[in-house]
């Protein structure tokens, strides 16, 4: 198990955001976290990499308790892409190179430069290397931040709504890239998704949150009209098209 | 050459260009230093200057070594400090207006100095000439100014630490602190004698001419470890630049980086303001100009902001000595005079 989450609870003051969260993730898994707004998806992501300090329960990464790991050790195990990232007056190369931060002492090594170059190539960003990131489109920027997370050489990739600002083509491209790279490098990806169909197309495991609890989890078979009704409050049909289940909301 | 190498060579030459910009700044500073040694009431020729620099018995030697060199070094070192302080504060507080002035450090120092002069009787007006105003007990005044500066910013940082407030709240607390200190200074002045008020007002006119060799050494000895600390954390500041959460995800302890950055830059700032008085705008403008020119990579931004800060302050001081010669203006007046229009120009030219 690369990640196991055991009875995790989290609250902001009195408001209980996460209750009794349990799940396990294997190497190479592509896990989608689903649920309505405010169901605790982003909070869960931040608890996993200790940006938020949960009080109850335990999280193990490759059998190590995250509460006993230093920030920098966690950053070497997990690459995290938040919902929003700020741009700035730095080049794409520098923006990706920043992912080597957990390994940098005084300055970057030639290995850091090489790895950055490799990832730029994998993500098809080479021609943008010396562009400033504030000149990029949403899709390009999203690839840059994912490239940054990958250059951390993580065992686990945590992506919070990586496709929410992207057009259809970029949505498919980014999801495909994540899937390919995580397969090739045997990284577990945990992705918060709003688009259930996109999740069904690329993920092999699903965790559905409701009111801060794991409502259900498992493979594609757990995504049923009854589940969608319970978790999202929407009546849907589920049809299989070209081997992929499609969730279609019923007309009113 | 393979495609792979092209990206890396392209990146390396991009890095080299940043070094060239740094070299140009150093060159400009060197030229200004030479020019600045020449400018002054005693009209020294180039020969006298060169002779005076190497031969301590020469005619101009004492003017050069006792008056002009300490003044120039004070301007350079203080300018470096201000450039760095602005650069770090703007980064860690995520706010383009952050500087020792907005955090209430200058106002705290002014209050401390006023307290020393008025309440503790450290100063008085003893001549009509500007330079001769002040200060029966300069050490007490300097110390009180330093304390005033540190107390204000410490309260802000303590609030931030205990309540873990946002950077915006820290800026607001700094602004509130400056308002309190300004009110405190005015309160003291209201009950003070004319000469005491004049002395406190003169104290706030920042002037690098106040520095003697020992002040220069103290500032220099503080600058070096501060600069080393900031350079060591250049990548942490780069991470903060792209957002708090991303930085945390990269293993950066953002709260600690913010607190330490503020503490160290406030400390150096408190020392320079205590020795030299209030010199505005340099700390705000130098990092902004450099950010526009070389970007937000702090490996380059920190040292070039320092050099540009030194350059701005030294040019301003040279202007201050030359423009109404033989009257020597306090450099604080010039930096704001030159700085504000320059700032407008940059904002309009660069947009955003």
C-alpha cells in the first residue's frame, strides 16, 4: 500500500469537516474523489499531505506515519496541485524547476536541470520553456503545475480539480497525460473531480464523499443511479457507450 | 546538437543574461562612487582624490577618509539593506506595498527618537545650521529609535504568531502601528519646547551624513549574515511567489519563512533607521524595478535589489550634496522626490 488513511477526522473549530475517513491506495491506482461542493474533498487532500493538521486518525505513506515526517520528506513523497495557483514573472522552466525545491539546498544541481528538461519533454512543454507563465493559457498553465508536481518525483500525486478551468480538448489531454505518466512511473494519483464522466473515463477507483464521510468506494461498478441520487441529489441514467459508463441527468 | 540540449542551453543563456544585468548595476554603482567622492564643498581634483585615497598624509586625505568615504559606504550599505528588506517583505507578505515604512518601523523609530530627545532630554538645537541640530546624546537617541522600531514590529509579529493571522492582516496591523506611533510622536511634540520639536523633526530627515565609521561597521556586520540567510532561502521565496498552498506542497514551512524573513529584515531596518533617520521609498522602489527587469527569481532578485537600492541611495545623496551646494540636503527628501515620479513612470510604462 502506498497510502492508507485510517479513521481520519478533521475539524475547523467546532465544524466537523471530515469524519472517520478510511481508504487505501495501491501503486499505480488512479483514484477519483467525488462529491458535492463542501463535502470535504479539498480538505481531505490537504490532510493527506499535512497542509492541514488532522487531530484524529492516522495516515501512512509507504508505511510511514505522515505526522512523523518532516515537511520536506512529505514533499518528496507527494506532489500536490491545489485548485488555484498564482502566476508570476518567471519562465516555464523555472516554474517547473521549482518542483525540485524539496531536494535543493543552496542551489539547483545539474540533475535537477536534467529532470526538469525530461518532464518538459514528456508534457510537451519544451517549446514553452522560456515563456513567462503569466503569458500562458489555462490549459498550458495546468500542464506546467502538473509538470512541477511530477518533477518532485513523488510516489503519490494529489490533484485538486485539475480540469475545472479547461476546455474539452485540454480536459482530455490533461487527464490522459496524468494517466500515462502515473502508469509509466508507477505513481498513485488521487484526483478530486467534478466531472463524473471524465472521472469514469480515466479512473479505476472511486471514493465518493458525503457530509465529510466516505459514502462509498470501489471500482466503476459502485457508480450507480442510486448512488448519484444519494450523493448528489440528482436523478440520472447510466448508459454504457464504447465501453465507458456515461452519467446522463434525467430531463426534468 | 539534440533537441534536449537546446532547451537547457537556452535556459542557461537566459540565466547568463541575468548575471549581465547584475554586472551592469555593479558598474553603474562603481562609477557613482567615484563621482560621489569628487562632489562636495572642498573642491578636490581627480589627482587629489587618487592621492588622498592611497596616501594618508596628502592634503585631501582627511576629508576623503573621514567625511566622504563613511558617508558613501553608509549610503551603499543602507541602500543594500533597504533593497533587500523591501524585496523580502513584499514577498513574504504577498503585498506590493510592504516595506519598513508600511510596517511602522520608521514611525516606531521616530517615536523612539522623539522620546529620547523630549522626555529623556537627549537633544537640543544648538546652532542654526541644519547639521548642527541635535543631539547631546546621540547614542541614547539611536538606541531609543532602535527600540521604538523593534517594539512596533515585534507586536505585529507576535500577534501574527499567536493568532496565525494572514499576511494582509499583518500589513493592516503594521499600518495601525504606524498610526499609533505617529500619534505618540505628535503627543510628545505638543508638550515639548520649540528646540526639542525642531530636534525631533530634524532627526526624522534621513541623512547618511550622520554615519561615522563605527555605524558603518555595525550596519555592514549585520548586512552580511542577513544577506546570507535570505540567499539560502531564495527558493523558499520563489515558492511563496506562486502561492501559499503550492509552497506548502513543496515542503516549505511558510509560517516560519514569513516570520523569520520579517524578523530579520525588520531588525536590519531598525538599525539603519536608528543610525540614519527615515529614508523613504528606496525599500519600496528598488525591488519593484528589479522585478520588472529580471523577474521574480529571488536568486537574482535579492542581490540585484540590494545593488539597485545602494545605487538609488548613493545617487540621491550625491544629488542632495550637489543640487543646492554648499547646502547639503538630507537624502530622505531627495529619495522621495526622485522616487515618486520614477515610480509613476514605471507603473504607467509597464501597466498592470
